[in-house]
C-alpha cells in the first residue's frame, strides 16, 4: 500500500512472479485430502495478496490475464473444507478475482467467461461463509453488469437457472439469517438479469417470494440504493402492483 509502483516492480523483476506461483503450487498436494495448516494458508495468502496487487494495477492487469495466472487460483476455489485455513484461502483467492472485476474492464470479463469461474462462485455462494458468499456474489454481479456477461449467462436455460436457483436459495437462507450487504448484491444481480427479455419472463415466475412480500423491508430501511433497486426490479417484473403489494406487506 505504501509503494504505488509495487505491481510493475513485482511483474518485471526477474523470477518474482515465478516464485509466487511456486508458493501457490506447493500447497496443491494439501488440498485433497484436506491437510492445510494455518501456517501454510497464511504463507500462500501472502503470495496471493501480492498477486492481487498485480491484478489491480492498470499497467500489469492485461499481462496478468494473458499469462492465465487466475487459473492457478481455481483449485483453491474448488475446495469444500470449512476449516479456517481453507476458508481464508478461498476468501483471499476470491479477493484476487474480485480485484480484477472491480475495474470494469471488458477484457477481464471476456477472459473469465472462458473459464470455470461462474460455477466455482455459485458453489461458494451456496456453501461458503457470509464473507466468501458476499465476494463470490459480487463477482457474479460484475459479470452480469457486462453486456457479454449478461448475454453469456442468459444464453441458455441451463446457465440462467444455475444462477437464479442459487440466488433463490440464498434469499431463502437470508430470511432467518439476514445480511444487508449480501442481500444488496443479490438484488443487484436480479435487477440486472431482468434487463434480458427472456430472463425477465422467467423471473416473473421464479423470483423468490420474500422479495415480493417485503420480508426485508426493515433490513433495507436505511439503504435507499438497494431499496430502489428492489422497487425497480418489482416494477420490471410486474409493474406498480408488485411494488404496492410489497409495500403493503411491509
């Protein structure tokens, strides 16, 4: 954080990125069966933090993608152990991908769409910790906000239902265990899906009832942006009647 040009220094220093990748590859044998210690997790996460710096920098991001370095992180995202070392590893790996998509660079989305990032994120959205779910949902949101990303996810019914089913399950889980920051990303994903005509028709049938019934009104009371997104979503799916119904239920 104190060195503004750290990313190009890391990228152009001979052997530095290779050493960071060696740190990542060295723990692959401990992923399955799960045998990752806290010390090993902390060590590789430090390497990932440096790679996140490279991924975030405008002068090194394209080279980072061209080298397909995000693919080295996918084995970490594919783990399912809920122990703290693995959860920390997944969260830090998601942070690298999150840093990439945060920039709103179409090249990033085009690259990710050629990989398995969507199913990997969807599984974490269902099974991860709240923080991991939030970052994974943010990544899906940023993919959807890109025109090619929206088109990709809505191209087939299978892709659309893979995403919408996970979002629906997350909404149901938030009813007894609410999280405002997670709900915000979920609603934004739904609102963006509604921009696609075919997806909009399907959402009229499968939008989770808690979103229509005003179950989260108190949770969104202080969040005018998310509340407006939800109103726009309900209007897109059913007009004023849906908004009035939700307000009445609240």
